[in-house]
C-alpha cells in the first residue's frame, strides 16, 4: 500500500489519508509533496493556515483552527531557507490552493523556527496575499541562524546549504544581502499585515534579541502591527502554547470578519 501511495504522489495524483481525525488530501505542486487538511465544515470564505515547516509539530493551534473551519496546508520546501527559489514555489502553491481547492485568496502564514524565513519572505514579497502571520520561535535573520554570526551557535551544515541555495559565494556576500526578513519590511508594513510572534526569552538557538525583537522594533517603526507573546525562561522548545487560545484568537480576528 505504501508503494502505491508513493507512486500516486510521484505521478501528481491526489489521494486521501487521515490526520488527527480529519481528511488529508495529498498531491504534488511542482513535483513537491503537498497536502491540505480539510475541516469537517469549512468556515465562510474558506480560510486557511499554511505551515511552512515542521508540519504536525505542536499542532494544537492547527487543530483548534480546523475545529473552527480552517483548512491547514503544507508543501515540502526543506533545506531552502526562504530563498527566492522557495518563494517562487510558494506562489505556485498558493495559486493551486485558490484554483484547485477554492481556498481564500489571503492565507494565514505559520512559520515555526526556520519556517519564519519562508513566512516572512513570502509575506514581504506578496503582502496582498497574506491575512496575517503567526510565527513561533522564528528565524528572522539568517545571519543569526543558521550562520551563527551573533549570540546563537548556528548550524554549520545548514549554513553551507543556505549559502548554496541563495547563491552566495562567501559569508561577506550573505552579510551584504538586502532581502533578509528583517531588512525588507516596508511593503509588509505598508499593507498593515498583522504579525504575532510566540517566543521564549531564553532561546539559545534562535536568540530573541537577534530575531523577533529586531523584527518588532523595525516593523513598528514602519507602522506595522506586531504582537509578541514572550514565554519566560523558555528555550527554543517547546513551540506554541499549551493552550493555543491566544494564537487562535489573533488569527480569527484577522481572518473571520
């Protein structure tokens, strides 16, 4: 059976599976494994939330939103670190969600950890297609992670892959890059796209001071609305909140009108 499902996925044929009691529709976009989880009853306007990385990890907010009629979506972009090639694929995936699944033209982007790079870069490039962002212990600057140029230890293996996917010949090229999330917030702020960041103030992997704190300071200076939920004494894990109500309330406020 698993061989058959793999064959169908590689051929781009959609098939259904189960995810926490909800129907999961599997398919491909640009040959990348993708899926959408369908609520029992869709909310008006077919709202959806798009987990950009680590699908299924700490899913309490996703499950709560499914219960409220949101679809939950994912497409595999591993090891692309929010690079332009990933943003191009994200646009194609977004188009497919609207055309093939009749979902809302505006999406909620959900960026866990390195998924913050995808969520923030896509939103900055396509602010008109984003209802709001929920980012969680997010990487907002690749110089912090995976490069490790600041307080964090970084990840040398990921940094080499990151430089390759962006086309940087050297660390100096990366440092000079102007489209890192914290460096190109103007269009996102002009569109007043709301951002919620859930962070631990003891994060040693993605330090708060180098990521969400800088993001909030710069976004607010540009007039962009951003909220932070800071978890005292919490490191990079666990993500999310045991009770996701504040996250869900933020998302519902900016989508269901």
